[in-house]
C-alpha cells in the first residue's frame, strides 16, 4: 500500500492509489476546513462521553482531549498543512491527532462515523450562524430606527406602482424594513430550534452497538433539542441547512428591496438622500459621478443567495437514504449565503447611519403629483357624496389643476365650487400633507402618533438594556 493510501481512514481494502483527479473532486478540505472548531469541539464531547460510559480509558481520553486542543491551536496559528489526499477536515484533524498522541487517536472514532460527525459539525456551524445573523439583523434594525428617529417628522411620497400615491412619514417607510427583519429573526430562531438536535450517535446510518449516551453529548454541545430520533434521518437530513438558506434568501430579497430604494433615492431624479463617500464610488471617466455601488451590490448579491438555496435543494432532491456523497455539496452554498447576507447586513447598518436625508427634497416631491387627491375624495365622502362620485369629482379637480400647472391646494374656492357645491373653505387644511398623515391613525397607519409609538416600541425591543 502506498504511503498516501495508508493515511486514508479507509485504506484497508485498497491496493491501488487514488487517481489524482478523483482526489481533487473528492476533497472538501478547501471549504470544510471552516468547520475545524466545530469538529474539534464535537470530538472532545464525544471522547468525554465515551470515557463516562466506560468505553474509553481515562488516559486515552485525556490524551485525546488535550491533543485536540493542540490541533486547534496549530490550525489557528496557520500551521496545519492542508492536503488534498486527506479529503476533509475530519481526516485532517484525526491524522494530526495521531501524529501528536499516537495510537489512542484511533479510539476517538469508536461509535461514530464521518456521516454523523459531519452532520453534527454542520449543525453546530449553522447554530452559530443563526446567532451571528440575528445579531447583524438587530444592528440593521437599530440603524433603521436611529435614522427614522433622527428624521421623525420628515414626510415623503409613499408609492404604489412607483407612482407617487399618498404622503407617508419617512420613519414609517423605514419601519416597514424593521418589521421584515423581525420576521427574519423569528424564522432564524425557529430554524435554530430544529437545528439544535444532535445527529452524533447515528454512526454510519444504523446506530451503534456501543453503549453511548447521545443525550449527554447533546447537552454538552448545546443541542437543546436533544438527540435525533432516527439514525437514517440523522445522517441524511439537511432540512436545517435548506431552512437556513430559505430564510437567507428571503432576508436578502428584503435587503435587495431596500438597496433598490437607496439606489433610487440617491439618484438626481429623486434626490431624497445622499450616501456617504464611504459607500459609493466614482467613475473613471465621468467626474461628476457618485455611484451607489454598495447598494447595487447588495441588490446584485441576491442572485447568488437565491442560487445557493436552489443548489442545495437540488442536491437533496431524489437522494435515497441514508448518507450519499452528494451531501458533501451542502456546505459551500451554506457558507456562501451566510457570508453574503452577513456582509450585506453589516454594510447596510453604517451605510444608513452615514446617509444624509434631504427632508426638503422629499417635502417638495410630496407637493408634486397630487398626493392629496385621496384627501379631497375622502373630504367629499365625509360630506355625504357617495365615494364613487367623490372619486370622480376629485379626478376632475386633478385634471383642472394639471391643465393649469397647479397643485390641488392652489385651486380657488370658486373653482372647487364649480366642481361640487359641498366644497367649502375647510377643504384647504384637508389638502395639507401633514393633515393627510395625521388622519391615518388606523393601526399600523402612518399617523405621527402611530409612528412615534412604533419607534419607541422598536427602541425598547432593540435596546433592552437601556430600560
Ligand atoms: N466530507 C464528507 C462530507 O462532507 C464527510 C462525510 C464522508 N462520509 C463518507 N461516508 N465518505 O459529507
């Protein structure tokens, strides 16, 4: 047997070396080495359990646990030599452990397989990712609330079909994204709950003959949901990863909508905000340009996150039970999506904090486009005109104003009287944007009172220690 083959964990029945190209396609080390800390931590918990169960001697256990600490230190110091021939992180850790402590290293793999091992490592990694993502989402929410509070009375056009529709408070608009982020965070918490179930103990697929205690390992490693109920499912289930990817896909879709608005708002056409130099770039040919690249990239990166979800679902589709090597393809989409969404959230928070809001430009936009036409119709309806006719009259008022290049509030009372005799002087205050906003007091509506309460509530939830 070649030297190389002897280092493999499965070399026993093989006489010929692995083809170089097979080694390359088979190796996951260049991406799964990110699991080193989880792999080592889980191995230590496994060894401790084996010792408590009388399966491993105390001496061997101490040597294994301390040896694994050393392997971790070496990896963190950049001293580990990564080798394609050693396939994956599990083999690297074990081979290095053997070099450090000898024979005893081989006993660590008692009552386990790489199948339940890798499922455990990935679950641990996803659990940490859920925590990191939750934190980043919270920081993002804080940035939105801070910006909303800094411009608590700023009025902007609310849009439907990207046409100016009705005035809303800028803070109300930002709070819509805070809501989305709450839902993303709830979904993450839910995903975490289902991920925190330990597969270790399922061994290759059927369970093990050794008297193990997976519940103790679960507790040791923080798997609050205990141990998996079926060994075949334990080694082949990647629902937790697919769930995470869906959550991230949806979260990134949310971010892409905000990113798109930042692109629009920072354009000359809108001019609602100015992004700081820190998150924009210039053009090599057009000196006047200030491009919202960060926002565009957040919008653009949505493609890869959605792709990650589809990639994983496609890997899982049609897989017979239990473990199949296809499952090795689960990691890169997970790593990529988590990294991408974390980056985007972390960029958005300071980008929002550094943006300057041009309240005046927003207020100006509210004045153009007849955003108060609904107010006029509502005013007529309140005076007893059936809403359908009120809508018609308000429409004619818009036409009259448009033809003479004026706003609705600039028509005279006589002109209004010619449209409907019920219209009086009291129509004018009704046509003011502030009035339109303040009257929208329905739950979740944009009235200042509502928005202030929503901002305060969000502040309480997002900065609990300041209570
Ligand atoms: N690198 C493998 C993976 O990511 C580890 C499990 C290998 N198991 C096996 N039976 N070859 O899935």
